[in-house]
C-alpha cells in the first residue's frame, strides 16, 4: 500500500490558473506535447521505483511502510515542475499498487488519494505559506512539516484506507491504526525525501573547496560508521547520532541536514526491517511508530538547526553589509561626519571632516576635545548643545571652528542628540558643511558694495568739485595775467593756484578710487615706466632708502593709462617709504606669469586664469597685521598720525588697477615688510611710443568754436579765455540749445567743446548729432565725472580728445590749437 506523499515545488506550468509561479527548473515550459509526455512518464517511473523501495522496507511488517518515499517525490515534483505534471503522480501510484497485487479499483482510489495529497500540499505551501524552495528559513521548514506533511497526509490516508476497505484488501488491524500508520508513513516520506530533493535542486550553489571535500568525506564516514555501531549494540543509544547530523546541518546547511538525515533514516529502516536495533524489540506497530518518531525528530531537528543557522548567517551578512555600507557612506561622504560623547570627545570622524579641519586623516581627530581643539571659541559648544537638546530632530547651526593650523573656518552643523532608553543624551552626531568659501564670498560682496557706494559718493563729489576748481583756476589765471597786479596780491594768487593744484590732485584720487576717471589707455611696457620713475623717486626719498629695479627682459606689454600707472607706482612707493622711517630697501620687480587656475584675492571673488604681467613692490618696513590688511584698500583708512595721510593712496591704486582690468594683492606680516603684487593682463600689441608734446606757437588763432557746458561759471571761463586768444566763441547751456545754434549757423563751426555729463542730453549724444549735421567737425570732451557717460566701461577709444577738469588756461588753449591744426 502507499502511505506518504510529498510536496516541494512552487511553480505551475504556463496556462495554469494556480498561484504557483514558474519553476526554477523551467520544467513547466513543456513546449510540445511529446516533451510533456516524457516528463510525465519519467515522474511515473520514478514514483514506481520509489514505491517498490517503500514496499521492500515494509516486507517484514506488512501492515504499512515505515516511510513512503513516493509522497516526498510527488510533492517535490509539483513544486519544481508545476502542477501540470500531476498525471505522472497518478499513473505512478496506480502502477506501483496494481503491481503489488492490490485490486484495480483500490489501486485507482489509492492513486487518487496520493495525487490529491501532493496537490493539496503544493497549494498550501505556495499560496498560504510563501514557501521557499531552498529551505533557508525556519518558517519554510515548519511550513513543510505542518502544511506539506501533517495537513496533507490525511488526504491520502483517508482515501487509501477507505479504498482498501471497500475492495476487501485492508490489513487485519483496526481502521484507526491502519489510518495512523498510513498517515505517518506519508508524512515521514515528505519530511525526509522532499527536503533532500529541494536542497540539492533549488538550494544555493556552494563552491566546494578541498577542505570542504575532506570534511564531507569524514562526515559521511563517521555518520555511516557511527549509525551501524549504534544499531548493532544491545543498548538504545541511537539518539547519540544527533550530534553528527547537527554537525552536517551547521556546516552545510539544509543540504547537509537533509542528506545526513536521509542516510541515517535509510540505515535505521534497513536495520529495523532486518530485526536489528532498538526499533525491532517490540510489536510491529510499536516498532514502526518508534522508528518513525526517531526519523521525524532527526529530520526536523536537523532542518530547523540548518535553517536557524542560515537565518543567523543571513542576518549577520546583512548586518555586516549594512555596516560596510554605513562605513562606506561615512568614509566617502563629501561632507564631514562627526560623533561626540556628552563630554565633547570625538568618537567618530570621516576623511571629509579631516580635510575640512586640516588633518591628515580621521584617526587624528578621534579623542580630540571639541572645546579646546575644534571650536574657535569654547563657549560656542554650550550654545550649540543647548540647541540640539531642545530640538527633537536635526537642527542647523552656523558656528566657527578652527583648523589644525589655528586658522578660523565657518561651518554649518546639521546635528542632533541621540538618547538612550532612559531618555538621557547618549551622544551627539551631525554633518559638517564647510561654509568658509561662502562666508568669504559674502564678505567680499559686502566689501564690494561698500566700495561701490563710497566710490559713487567720491565720484559725485569730485565731479561737482572739479567744476568749482575749473572756475577758480581760470579766474586765478585771468587775474595773474594782469601785469598791473600788486606783488603782494600776486603772491596770494600763486598760493591760491597751488591750493587749486593740490585740490585737483585730491579729486583725481577720488575719481581713481571710484573708478570714474576717464582712462586713455596705451600699450606700454612697465619696465620703461619704472625706468622713467626711478630718478624722481631718488630725488623724493631719503638717501637711507635703497631703491632697486629687478626687471625681466622681454617683458610682455600691457594696456593701461600711462599717467594712472605712474600714479599707482608713486602711491605704493610713498606708502613703502612711510613704512620705513629708519630706512630700508624698496624694490620694484617685473615678470611674466601665467595663471592656470583661479586664485582667491582679498576683496575679490578670484583672479581669472590667463597671461599677466606681474609687478612687485617690496619694502623692508614694519609690515601689517591681518586686521590692517583687510582694510588697507578702503578709502580714508590710514594708520598714520592725524594730518599725515588722507587714506586715499592705496584706495586710489586699487581703483586704477581694477579699472585697468587687473588685480592687486598684498603679502605682509608684522615686522616682515610688505609686498604689493599687481597683475595686469597681457596685451598682444607692441608698446606705443610716446609722442613729443606739441607746443602752442605764437601765430594768431582763428576759428569758430561752440562751447556747451551746463555749469555757468565754467562756460563763462572757457568763453573768456578762448575769446582772448582770438577765437570766435558761441556758448550753449545744454544740448538742445547747441543743436539750435547748429541749425541756425549751418556748417560754420570748426570745433565743438562739450561737457560729457549734462541734463537731458549727454556730450557724446550731442557730438554724434552735431557730426551728423556737419561732417568733419572736431570735438573736445571735458568733464569732471564720467560714469554715466561712458556706459559699461570708463574708457575712451584712442584718438578721442578729452580734458579733465580742472584745467589751466595754457592746457586748454594748447589742446584747442593742436586739434584745429589737425
């Protein structure tokens, strides 16, 4: 008779309406009917062979088989190949029973029971238990035992015993005993054979090493030898084999557990059938149930231990993977990661934090004290922790840390306090973002805004002041031209002229600082400018100051205003002289330099890559502190005594260099002198030769000039000096009035002198319209302030005539004569 069925696959064939997915063996994809028939036939043949083995095992005990292998094969087949192969189970069960002498109707009933048992078991495992074929979880082992064996075996037992009873072939035992023996045999078959098939077919593939092969061989030898010894002794010590099967389970998982259990069970059944061992000393029924209990405990214990070990190994692997991922995330994070205890000692840091704080690696940070080694001011930590203690989640705070070298940095801390089960703070953790670059940009932007505002103010003041100085200078010249003027008055007026010249120099510095003066750039060589400036510096400076030139041959040309560059050199030289009251060395050096990457500069975002001519102005003076360095280019800032400095020298140099497209930076320290570095962009053109000045001759002047100036005093002064020279002069207070004069007089003008900044219409628009009315008209621009008239750059093209206010009578007359001559 048949007494056990087995369940072991998840996957129905295509077209199946069940919930079993495709088999891992892909056997459900039967392709053609011949292939399907072959698979069914092979399953039936395997079932018959296993059934023969089961009947052989029960030959001495004709009541029932102690273990029914076909039940385990049937369930494994459905789980691996899908439910469409069930005809193979039915055919195999019918053949094995009909050939055993069981009546045909009874054989059909038993075949139906065995088939239903396998189908029910497969459905319960896959649909309700989420069964895993590899048996790597304890829940899978329990599901196989409870649902695959215990819950499904009653189907075969009930139908089989009933069919035998109806056919008159039931054993001479009570029905309950026969049913129980049938049920236990099928259940043992499922618990023993199904795991063996599934673990070898669907289990995880493992690479066998030489050490594993030796251990497996030793394990098999011990397992077989120990079992033989135990079943041949007169004492019941067969359970002593459990440590060996546990060894197999712990070392080789479900596959080792199932294989070891199958080997011991086969030996136990063989010895019991032959009348040896502890399970052959009582009645057949008692022997049967004791043997089945031993096999069941052996198989289930081994499988559960293997699954538990596998789950623990999987959990450990997952934990290790999680830890490794966490370490990788922390190690490779682009932001700093910090963990400290409640006392402020660093427990954990990552390489990014080490880079931020200037250390070689995170191991150098572990153990440092946040108060003394990290915070710029130790009192900041208390305020920071107070924020983190109050806020339940992550809070953000900007604080100031210090690098390993002691320099301050700004960081953004995203941190929180981590509490223990008692609600006390266990430690603090957070992410550290370096804000130093952003803070630097913010300071630079604020500085730029401040400089821009002061520059606007300075330019506006200088513009209005220059108009006043023009009137003062012109009227002074008129009075000085009077030969009948008393000498004492002449001396007074000469002092007025000197004061006017000093005021003119001051306004030009204001314009340079505000970058609102008009530049007349030429292509020049700094070496030539230094050579021309050297004699004057030697006359101005004390003999205790040694002035040196260290020029580079073949120096690249730059494009700048020669007069303004000389102003920069003079201002820097005077600044150095004042820094060396007891004498020293002042050196000017030039060199060609290529900047390959952006360089941060105080007060600027950064210096752009490119080719530059570098001018160094070095002194051996008193140097400057960091605080002074941050303010040296600010207007009206000076470290000199009251009345000994305007605070515009370096600010003027800064404005001229920036307006020329260059950069200026300083390197200094207290007691170590100072070096100003000026970077001017290289020009591809050759340096221009300086044309000799054209002196005004004494020939009578002639021509008609239109003077357009909105400042009445300047307009009258120009008209007076030009008329006295012999020119015909017409004046206009604005552009509209000037255009009316042009329309009235036609092409009668030889020269237009116009202010650049005027209400309603600026000088350039007026000149453009006048030149359109009279081709060939010559133009001279004058102005004391030019920001609004020069659009995006305070620069004129070469060849455009321009006079800065204030100007002297000789200068304006010489320029007018030069322009009219052509």
